[in-house]
């Protein structure tokens, strides 16, 4: 029962995000949309409906953002956590990180960049 409630709660957040983005699209020129708005929407849809790791999500977000004229790069990083190496990927645009809600990268060391 808790899992169903959690999914419904996530779906409600997605509906709010979709409504917000739709209003932004209707009230602004496409070129006025912020990359962070597009990326956050993409992330919410990806996390709700798919179980992709960070790299495929970054690749698809990069493609989506490029269709709106934004040039982004994919930054990869690694960290040591309990004797295991963990990897993560996130988007960078003009030296600014495009991070999703609750995404914490402070412990990751940059490893490589994909243009």
C-alpha cells in the first residue's frame, strides 16, 4: 500500500511539474525556457517511468536540451564509498552544473567530460 501511495505522490509531483512547464511554454518563447526547467521536467519523467542510471538520463537530457538550442556537456565523476568506487554523471552548461532535486555531487571527483 505504501508503494502505491509513493507512486501516486510522485505522479502528483509530475503533474505539477508538467503543468508548470506547459504554462512556461505557452507564456514564453521556446528560447526563453530555462535549461534547468527543461532538465528538471525531464528528470521527473525519467525517474517516474523509467529506471535508467544517470548516464542514459544525461544523454537523453543533453539531446532534449540541444533541441532547444542549449549546449551542454556530460560530466562524469567517481567517489570511493565503503571501499567501492561509485560513478555518477551530471550535466554542465557554461561551467554551471544542471543538477536535479536532491542530487548531491560534492563528494565526486571529476573523471571525464563528454561534449
